[in-house]
């Protein structure tokens, strides 16, 4: 790339900042000094083998797509229709810019995970990465995804803290049982009243056993846990006591 074009691209990238995704756009990195490093690419390198290299003909929905890292990666893997949604217009402007510069044809819409029923379509693969712990109503989000948009597979990631072992639990306990709740690996969801990592939208952070239990309860069968916090699931049956989510008008 000629120096003048690169300088112009660098200026456009800076004008669209700040960026949370570090994308490589024609040799220009969008967040080269990200506090997590080369994020989310370093994360992707640890589990990309779990996704077929050729997604020809498959439809993909990226929920909470941010600047579009996974949206664009799925298109690079030859997916058919790829839709990225995010509630934040700032991130969508970044995603549109990245898609245009990369010459990749993807659809981008401003909407929340709570609005997915409006799509009125099920997708072969739904990506739900790095969103769950930012939600005030996390189980509702999983129920809505299961009800409305996950046709086959769910690629899921959520920040986890606490004990990382999986307990051997009974199906039921007497009302008088207290001690099981003192076990460090009992499924637990930590509530953040103020901030965690200086972010006021970090509301709930599960331990590993809670995250897996919530996925199962919401009707997702975990096929593989290729990297810490990352799960590839397929659509199964919700827990018998789970109420259907609200209907879309």
C-alpha cells in the first residue's frame, strides 16, 4: 500500500476509535495497544479448529458483533449469509468500515440480543461471544436465542471467575440441606453491583459449573469446550421447568 493511502487509512481508523477489537485492516491495526493483547485474534487462535474451515451455504448470526471480528472471519470461511448485530451504533460503524475495506459482504443491524425474535429466522450457527456477563437478564437472553434464532449450533463465550472444577451434584436436595452451597464449585453467579475491570456493564460473572449448567438449562447441549470459557453447543431441549420466553409482537 502506498504511504499516502496508508496514512489516510490510519486517519480513518483513528477517527472511528476507540476500538475494542484489534482488526488488521489492509495492514493497519485498529487497537494495537489493547490491554488484552491481540484481542480477539489470540482467543480465536485457541478454538478456531472447532469451526469448519469451509462453511459454504451455512447461515451465521453474530450477536454482539462489536467491530465484526467473528462476523468477518465467518465470511472468510465461505459462510453464505452472515448477519452481525450489536446494540451499539459506534461498533457497527466500525464493523461496516472493516467489512467495506475487506471487500466482504455481510449484513449489519443495530439491535439487542433481547430483540432477536424480530429477525424471524433461524441460523445454522449463532455466535454469542463476550456478551453474557454484560446483561442484566442473562438467562432471558439464552432462552430467546434458543427460541428464535439458533437452528443448529451455538458458539458461546463468557467471562468466568471462581472455582473451575465441576461438582458431582444430586438432582434434588432436602430443604434442610445447607452445606452443599458452601462448596466452592457449586454453580454460582457473582453479581457485580458497581464495576469490575472499570466496566459498569459487567453485571454477572459465573463460575465454570454455573455457566455449563445455565447452557444446559436453556436447552443447549455442550459438544466441546475447546478453550477456557468457550463452548460449541447444539440445540437441544430446554429444562422441563423453563417457561417459554415472551412472544414477539
